[in-house]
C-alpha cells in the first residue's frame, strides 16, 4: 500500500483509508480485530471513524482492538453532538475516552448546519489542538466557500486551519468536481472520499433488470434503488468494461476515484476480511488517461450547467474553469 502526503502537513498516510462504520454492526468485534490487524499488516494505517457510528460502539471497539497498535495508526474521528463550541470541546473528550487514547490525529466537523458560527467553531477546534487532543483539524461535506471562509478566520487569529475535507465522490456523485476539488489542489487541502463504490452500486453485485440480491444494502437503500433505475444500463456497461480488462468492478471504481490528483485517500468501509482484501487489491490498478475518459463517458453524471459545452470559437468557459485542477502554475 502506497503512502501519500496528507495535505500540507508533515504526516503521510496510507492511500487507502479504512472506514469503520460497520464495526460493531455487520462486523462484530472479533472480525473487526482481524480486519484491523490484516489492514496494518498490508500497510493500511489511515483509520476513519465517528462518534455517531453505532452510537459510540464503533469507537469503543476501536479503543479495545487498537491496544498495542495505536502508534502505527493515523486516526480520524468526528464531532458528534453539534457544531457549537461546547459540543466540539466535550465531544472530543468523550471520543478519546471511548477510543482509549490521549489524542486523535484528525478531528473533523461532520456536517455544516444552518446557523453555525464559524468563528466560535474554529476557536474551539484551536483549543482542541492546543490541548494536544488532536494533531490536525478538518471538516466533512463543506462547500468550498465555507472551507475558505473558516480558514480565513483561522489565519486572522493564528489558529490551526482545516486541512481536510471529507466528501462523497464516485462516478455517480460528481458535484464536488465543481470548486471543491480545484480548491483542494490550490490550497493543499486533503480530500478523503467516502462512497467510492457508490454504496456498492459499482461492485458488480447489482445488475440492470435483475432482482436485487438478498441480504444486501440495495434492498433497503433508496439511493441504490434510485441510481440503478437511473443508471442501470451504465452500470452494466461499467461491469463489462472491467471484465474486458480482467479486473473487478471494485478495482475499476476505486481506480476512477484515485485517478483525480485532488483525492488523497478513498475511504473504504468493510465488514469482513474478504472484503478488506478485495479493497486492498483494488489499489494496485491504475487507469490510463484514455481509459479514465472512456469510463467517465459511460455515465452521464457530470454536473450540468449552461455553457459547459465546448462551443466552436469560444475561448472562455466559466463552468469548465470551476472544474479546472490545473489552472494555477507552480
């Protein structure tokens, strides 16, 4: 497993980030322990969790199975209760108690909410870092303007900046290509991408016109049911593309996300050792630029806006500027 630079920090993390949302649910503690051990053995050191997973149970399980391994991990967790200063400060203490550690490497705001107060939030996050309870701070699901606004407040006050934005990104969900990914490249913001397999839609288990497999997320997930109805034919073409190249759909979906120079680490959640191995194996396959363009063309999912087309003779195109990852020189 390759390691990559984490934003503009001194830290390096594994390119694969192990998501732990299923620890304590579909993945019991014994299997979680085996998964963590196997991941570490193969170079996966970046671990993502949250206080809300299992209502704290996931953090508790991690606290027990990380014993003797904590110093080998880059551990991220998230604010749970709310985004006010008091919640930020109390949530970290509760997470640290469950995780049985004195610090996390990355502490994230989970979601922005209406009426939030960025100045008070950034001050509280600064206190968390000053107290040694987190090495770095970041956010999840922030639009580009809110991340820039928050970091401007931090710069004005000499507080730690948000160094990471955790967002959903896959070949179906591509809205972050507008502004967010270019901002990440320009400002050296780490992008950790959750749902790289679109909740399993891109694993090959779901086929257009066929019954949903039993005991799968697709039977209860409105997103998978909706996406399959919208993009079922594209999913079949995607699977066929992978088969033609002798790789799995999981490898192809992961390679598509990894191809973006803005993405630091895709977050892959697993519930078994077999899923872990398939996920790790997926990181060994790289897409060429030509194949990346061909795979992208299978899905008509680019965010639509007037002017995105390349009209003959049109020199300037604002919608494409907003997606341009190479606009700035060295």
